């Protein structure tokens, strides 16, 4: 298994290079050259050239690329073309926001999904089971941006409620305002993921509960709860991990919608705006960072899967 | 349709004439010193709301999603932050209010036009001081500072509206500590207005040593000589400004400071206004203003202000649009009333716009003027027959470019599209991202056929007029014909507009501007102006002394105050 | 959050695949009433999309100052928006847009993805590794950038949306089909055929393709629902259809939300419900299709 892991790990830098290169080239062949934008209204050809030189855009693309790779390797991720702020600083400022969104979404999805999945499986065909499954099907179908829109519209219409203003407040500074800002939207967003997880947990649990070794455990006289938690649940972990990994990976793009709708300044919004204004250093960094996260998570997931389920063998 | 606004405007104009009658206006001097020495205190609505209490801090909404990326008045991100600090942290030589048209002296104690033609202007500075921050550390403001600042604005490649500094000004000199000399290449009657040196965005006075950015972090701090100094901010958001103790007008500003609170979401802003957390709110339309007024009653008041910006349709002069009949048909096809009602949600939400926007009340033609009435006329039948006469290709679909994101603009485009379709012109809307596509492609490279946008014209009619000339500020330069984004070249219009810049007498200049407008209308100028929006601003009853109709100049005039007995703090 | 994701666990395929039969549809419908409901919803969606625009009395893009922000009445059963446009007409027009975009994107995407996946899985080797790694990188690459690149290159519009969604579908679909092909390839039937001397092409046509067909159908139905959702999301973010074009996603944001907040709930409720119901239909139908066509996939395809 370790050989497999090493082989996969070796691929990662390659993928990083490929993605970095692809983004780099794509962004530079796109129309919407930042020099033209920055050149402003009094743009003359000479001035635009000056700006291109200042931004290093006039050198051949591959030279720019190697310059950039060197910078990245030494930890210099560049400065935003527009405001001049350090990309790393801006990202660091926004990271806690996105991180908090991701953690809370995971927490809610995980808790709700797993709990109801187990309950539903164990109390099969009970009213609870039907109720949860019914809700799950609907919950999965309603688009998250519709739910978020409703989240804004309904409290406003009924109670004139508005989300707290004044920008982001860290959790440690003011927990109540922070939670007021983050809990409603993440709760809403986590429903979809929770439903997916619930169905998965339920079906896997059902299969496992019927299996031989569980019956053996029951025959041995183990307490039912021990059976469920220790034996059955362990086997539902792999697919759960898959879903959770996927949720984390999509938390970034899901976060874009949430951040734009709720006006929260996280990485998603930052990235979205940067692509529009062709802020190349920011976009490059964000693409690389996102891709790396996805790739690493995939690897982790595969590895942990193998770890949890000893029956699996990789070629 | 008579509007409340027209009445207010008429009052203002008549007041100005009374005041102007007492001043000497001639070719040699340009300055009307109605307010008597000193300067900086604007005339306007007389305010009788009690004795001002000083020291209250006004809390305003800072819109947008993030703080200002940079506080520097230079560079690509300068415009927004400059508009905030231009009125508060920085000082200027003079200011021309839109309602009187007369130059009011501020930092310049004396203004003298030295020669017959008006090519050289000498400004003598008052004794004023910079804020007490290094490296200026409270020293006097010198003419050399003004020179360095204005040259920096002139040379800023990202600066908008710097035509006067770049094309008309020959040199800026500081022969003495407090004597600043402007020499122009040609006489320019618009010099004192916002398209000249009156714009807060390009005439702020900074300490010379801070300009190159090595001794002072322009991106994160502000050092000027204005009424307020910047005390703190968090990442360009939640700025706190405090009254400058050594401000050149003793006893002012009445306010103790300005707090800008970042509130990205509009409904949060409404909630904060209702709760008294912010003192002023710009409503999105009249409906919302009315609702809030119902809710708060006497605890607030609403002021309407006619925007100096106007919505217009630029039509590139390529076939089939280079035919005056087609241009006339387009003009007749636009139903301004319907558009105002649909987009602003209320007939009072907009005012019809001619060649010069209605906010420039001294210069704009009134709606009952014959030429103006014709310009505003809505006649889809005649439009259709004109198109037939011109053999307009009714099967073709033309792109209508707009910038995004802007919901109002998208709505306007939809209404326009429907109105044009009623006379047979097919149009498809294409939204382009403002900064990365629309500005470079449409504004700079003039790559469009039809484009709808909102144009901010400040206080001078010169800018709106210049769009119809061969010295337009936008568009590609043609070696032989000149510069016009719409490829519209007309010598007569050029001459008429140029004549306005040579006329130093205000009344005569007003006549020439009106004459130029009539000429443009007769020739079916290809930029068709639709309407100007009316903004509805709500203020809590403890916010007093604001002069309406002067935008931020009215808010930060120094005489605004918070009645702390009403607000409690 | 409605998601349509496909994740396959390879070790669940232990038995040899058997050709499945689609007989006794009515029997299936009776046994799976929920799936039948889903199918019904999808059919309604298709009919609405195809015929809807001819049934509406109002133009979905025409403006009307006399009917601004009217509540639901007989004349306007779903009310009107700020520009006086009839919401019902816009919902029906939106159905057509979703229908067209979904069908086109899925058509291109699933067929393309299936082809790539089958070839990759069947022939293996270098081609396979290359396609695999590219697919992984492609999946990791933020779709937003790819999509925005497309916009910059060929402009915004319906075509761009279709291409963008199709590319995602190709990437996703090819991975699933590849896994499935690998499994089928390893089955005793194929081994026997090869031993009997059948050509690769013949094996491909007689064994592989008929056995991956069911999963292609399942994926196609899921992907159609996902495509409808994707277009709505893009239009919601403001980078999908041009302003004014009736789209369920586009009508869920902007001034409609501002108006809804002060009481005009119908502006967002009806497009949102239409979207939810259609996605629900695809989900329910998809579940049942999966159960019917290949019960072993039940736990894995979502």
C-alpha cells in the first residue's frame, strides 16, 4: 500500500506544474489584458507598453512562467495588480472566513447526516425513517442558492430581519455576532450534503446490519449499541469519507455562492472578483491552491480508505 | 410634467441672479466674492435649526463589499477613495457650486487673472497647515505643494478627467511660498469648474514630500490639510476621521469627526439607519424612502437630490446608424416616462435629460423650451415611418452593450430593448464586465455599435458637450478628423462648443451653451440622453446643517452638525 | 443543496454483468411509484418547455409600466415583476431554456464522456493513464476559470453555457464509464469471447457497449438534472444568460430579491419552486432507474 501511496504522492508536483502552467497560459492568452484595464482612459500605445513592461507582461510567456515558478518556490506569491497588496496577506485575511464556513458546513452535514442515517437504518420503516427519507429527497432537490435566497427573503419579509453588518467579525472577538452571521447560511447549505450523507449511511448500514459477522456479534450476546457503533459503523466509514471529502472539495465553490449572496468576504468572493478584473497573481495562486487541496484530499481519502478497510488491495 | 425639483431649481437660480447682480463681472476678473473674505463657507439654504452643538461624530455607510483597496489618490483604485477624502481630508484652491456657478475661494485667498486673454491665473494661498502627521508634521501649506500635487495628478496615467491639466495647462509654478501661478496655452473659461481644476479628484493638495510614496504610505494613510484627518481604519474599511484642530476656518468643522461603517448589504444598512446606528442612508428608490419615512416619522427626513449623472445611449456612426433619419427615429422611439417608472419605480425617480443634464440647472434647457420639447418627444409611429424612409434593415439584430454588474442598468437595457422592438429595431443585450471588458473595449477602443451607460458629468456642461465634438475625451484619435468615440465629426458643433470655453462672462456663456445644445439637437447628435436619476437620501432628525444640492460638498461643508441632545451622544 | 455526483466503488462489482431488460415498464412503474412520479414530473417539464411559450398570453421579455409588481391575480397567476413582466410567462420560458440547455449539454457531454471512458477503459495502457491523469487535473481545476475563459473566448450566451456544462459532463462521465468498462472487461463472458477468437471490435460492440448502456442512461438522466441546476447557478451568479433572458436562476437574484424582501414573495418563490420540482423529478426518476437497471449500483451512485 505504501508503494501506491508514494506513487500517488509523486504525481502531485506534476499535477501542480500542469495546473499552474495551464492557468498561466490561459490567463495570458485571454482578451482583457490587465495592462489595457490599468491603462485607463488616456491610454496611448506607449503608456500601455510601459505598463506591460512594469508588469512583466511583455516578456515571452514561458519566461514569465519560470519567473513565477521561481517566485512561488521562494514563497513570493506576488502582489495584486490592482491594489498592490500582497496576495498572501489578502489570502491570510480571508482564509479564516472560508475556513470557518467549511468547518461549520462539515460539522452540520456530518452530524445531521450520520445521526439521521444511523437512526433511520436502525429504526427501519418507522415513521421517523419515512419522514427522514421524505425530507431527504426534497432537501436534495432544492438548489442551495434558492434556499439561501429564501433565507434572506423570509426573515426580511416577516420580521424585517437583516444580517449583522460591519464586515467580518472573528469568532474569538465576538462569538454571538459571528455565529449570527455564519450559522444560518451554513446550516442551510449543509442540508444538501447532510441528506446525501444520510442516504448513504442508511443504505450502507442496512447492508452491513444484515451481514454475517454482525449476526455473529449479536449471537455472541453483544449489546446492540456496541454492535452498531463498533462493528457496523466502522464499515460505513469509507463511503462517508468519500462524501465528506467531496463536500470539502466542493465547499470552495459552494462557498462562492454563499459568500456572494451573504456578502461575506471569503476566498470564494475574492477569487471570483479577481477573475473578473484579471488580477493574474491572485487568480493563479487561488487556482493552484484549490487544485492542490482537491488532489491532496483525494489522495488522503484513498489512503484512509485503504487503512480502514484491510480487505482492499491495490495493484 | 411639473416636478418638485423644477421649483426648487428655479428658486436657486433666481437667488443666484440676485447675488450676482451685486458683483462686478467682467473680462478681467472672474471671481465673485459674495461671501466676503475668508472663503470656504458655501452659500446655500439658510439654516435655522437651532444653535449648533459641536463635536458630534457623523456615522455614514461605506458601501461596497470590501474596504478601499488603496487610500492613495493616485493609481487605478484612486477614484472612490479620492471622492471620500477629497471632501474631508484634503483641501482645494476653490470650488464652484452647481447652483450658483460662481467660484468660491477656499485655500486660495486671492484669485487674479493677470492678462487680458485669461491665460495666466495667480492664486495667493491662505495661511493653512497640514495635519500633524510625519513627514509634514503640521507645517504650512506652500505653493510648491500645490504644484507638486497637481503635477502628480497630471502625470497619473490612471487618472480620469485630467484633460485640462494635460492639454490646456502650459505650466504650474510656485515663484513664492504662497503664490501659485497657472499658465494656460489658451483661454479656458471652464478652468474653475470640475472639468478644470475644480475637481476634488484631481486638485487635492498633498504635502510634496509624500507624493512619491517613499516617505509616506499613501496606500494606507492620508495626509492633507482638510477639515478632517484620518485617525484609523481597518483594511480600508471602517474609517475614522476626526476634526482637524488647525483647520483654516476657526470654529469649524462643527462635526467632531466622520465614521464610515462598511455595510455591504443594503437591508442591513436600512436596519442600522432605523436603529440610529448610522445617520444617513441613500435609498435605492422613492418607495423605500417612503416606507422608511412611514416607519420613523419625525425621527427622520428625506431630501431628494438630482444626480449629476445621466443615462445615455451612444450610437456609433456606422451604417445603418449614420443616417440622421435613423438617429431621429431612435430618439423618438424612447419613452422616457415609461423607463423612469419601470426602473426607478416612481415617476418622481427621474428627470428627463437633454444634451446637458438637468442638474446643471444654469445651463440646461427647460422642458417647456420648444427645442427641448421636441427632443423629448415620444412618437413611435413617426419613428417607424422614418425607419422605412431610411430603408433600415429590420431583420438585423444589433448588439446593445452594457457593463455589469448593475441591476438598474440591466433593467434600463431591457426597457430600451422592448421600446426599440416596438418600432421594429431588434437589439440583443450583451453585458460586459465593467473594468476588464467594457472600459477598455467600449470606452477606450470604441468597440461598439450601441451602448447604454450612465455618465457622470459633475458640474460643467463642457464635458457633456464635448462628447459631440472632435475633441471628445474618449474614443480613438483620427489623424485628420479628430477624436470622437461615435465617429461623429461636425465642424459647426465644434465651433459652437469651443466658443463656450472662450466666454468668461457667465450669462453670455450660458447663452452660448444653450445655443450649442440647440445646434446639437437640430443635427440629431448621436448620443441620445435619456434621464437623470433622483436620489433619495434619508437623514435622522439630529443630523442638521447639510446643504442639499451640492453632493458631498454640502455634507462636509464644515457647517454640518449633530444635535447631540437628540441623539444622545 | 442538490448535488448529482457519481462515485464508484470498484470492489462492489464482484459478479459478472448480465444484460438487463427494460420490459414490463408498467410493472416497474407500479412497483416504484416514487420513480414513476419523478418520471411524470420530467415529462411535465419537457411538455412545458416545448409548448409553454406558445401558451403564454404575455411576452416574457416585454415590459409594462401599468402592471408593475402586481400580486398573483387571475390575469397574472404568478404575479408580475418590477418591469411588469408576467412571472408565469417567464417561468414557462425558463423551462424552455433549461430544457434546451440541459438536453444539449447532456447529449454532447454524456456521449462524449462515454466514448472517452469506454475507449480509455477498454484499451488501457498509456492512453488510459494519460486520460486518467488529465481527467483528475481537469476535475481539480476550478470549473469557474474554465468557464470564464470560455466566456472571454466566445462570449456569453446559451452556447457558452452548453459547452461549459458539456465539458464537466465529459470529465465526470468518462471516469465512471471507464470504471464500468474495466469491470465488464474482466468478466468471464468477455474472456470467453476472446478465447473464442472474437475481434476486439466485435467484443466492444456485442459485450461492452450493451452492458454499459444502462449506466449511460442512468448517468444521462442524472446529468440532465445537474445541467439544469448548473445553468441556474451560473445565471444566478450573473455569468450565465444575458440580462433579461428568462432563466430560473437569473430570476432568483438581483432586484427580484430586493422586491421579495418587502413582500413580493412570488417573484422568487415560483422560479425557485419550478427549479426544485424539476430537479426533484430527475432525482426520483434517477433513483428508480438505477434500482431497475442495475441494483448493484444502488449504494454508490448518487
